[in-house]
């Protein structure tokens, strides 16, 4: 039962963070490209890559892993929103924007995981 509570609290926090970041859409692109979702997916990918090194190298309480990886990052990242927004762009005939959204989301998110992972490893090795 505690695991569900830990995940739920993390998910709520992640969802609040996601909502705050998603408001970037209309400020920077007038709603044309889903920038908020792109930023959430890329930063979420970076964070998961960064944290993974610590959780792989050190011992943390299992509930902290659940809280961060499943709860916070699960509530924060928005792959289902990304899919729906891409579908809507294609439905509306905005194929070039939909393709741009798919390419940017996948490439930048994967690059962000690598960047987070290697930055974390570098910092840990620097402070040995």
C-alpha cells in the first residue's frame, strides 16, 4: 500500500510540474508546435538519464526509486500528449509540423538521456 502512495505523490508532483512547463506552448510558438510537450519530453529524458547513474551506482531506498522514476517522471513526461498532439497536427493537414514534432521529440529526448547520463557520470568521477 505504501508503494502506491509513494508513486501517487510523485505522480501528482510530476503532473504539476508538467502543467507548469506545458504553458510554454503559446508563449513561444503561438500553439503551432507543441513546445511545452517537447520541453517536457526532452527535460524528462535528461533527468532520467542523469538520475539513472546515481541509482545504478549507489544504494537508495526502493521507495525513492518508485517515487522518482515511476511517480515524478511518469507524471511529468507526456508521451500520450505528444501522440495526441501529433495526431491532431496530421488530422489538420499539418504534416510538416507533425513530422518536425516527431523528429525533434525523439532525437532531442534520446540525446538528452545520453547528456544526462554522461554529465552525471562525469560529475561522479570528478568528485571521487
